């Protein structure tokens, strides 16, 4: 006669385990602490997994290569770019005309402000810094891919581009107000 299996004791901590157990083979994830959407009290936190495969900014933040202010500055830049990008589109004469087409949306005030901020950022970062930030934050390129697209394939150039990108993130953090400028205290002169 077969033996009966013993039942496991009830563990209340596993009752609402919402963590993903099955991840794709090529998944690159990192744990991050976020607000609990089902929390009973404000400020409750849970640990979630975020994908870092197609997000170089999240990957740098996860590996502690950039700090929180740089990360938030980069996210603010991406947010402004998305707002500014969603504007009126040019008419494509090659597409077939259909009845009931949607009316083009006018430019909103939020889009206009985003474009103004992006123009000021471009002046502050310069042409090379703006191109580097755009390639990494908008196109999702790694430093190696950026170097290869510019014909700079040595490790020294890759390190230079990484340092230059961090400088640009510092400027973005200052611009968006996530960091304060480091002011050197003026020493009083001896009397």
C-alpha cells in the first residue's frame, strides 16, 4: 500500500507572492524596490524585477556605475524626448487615402515646453554630448556600439565615451534639478 504524502504547513508569507518565476532564456533583469500597488499603508515597498536588456540607463544604474541623480536626469531627458516627438506628423503622399482619417493633433503646451528644454540641453551639452546622450538614451546603444559607429574601437575610446556620458548625465541632473552644483566654499582671507 502506498504511503500518503504529508501536507506542507501553511506559510502566510507565500500566499501573495507576485514575483515572476519563469523568465525567458535571454532575460536580463535586476531587482528594484518600488511602491506596492496593493499595499495597505502609504510607503509600502516591494521588490520587483526590471528588465535591463534594452535599457542601458537601467543597466548602468543597476551596476552602480551612475547614481540616482544621474539616473533620474536621464529618465527626465527621455520623458522630454517622448513628449516632443509626439507632435504633428508630415503628410505621407504614398499612403492610401481613407475616409474617416483622424485629425492631426495640435502642438500642446507640454510639448512646447519639452522642446524648449531640449534646445537648452543641446546648448549646454554641445553637439557631441547631445549626440552621445541621444545615441545611448534614445536609440539604446551601448558604449561599444557608439564607438563602433564613430570608428573608435579601442578600449581607451570606449572608456572615454563612458566618462563623457557620465559627465553629460551630471549636466542633465543639474539641469533638471536632481542634483545641486558643487560649490567650493570661499576661504576667508587672513586679516
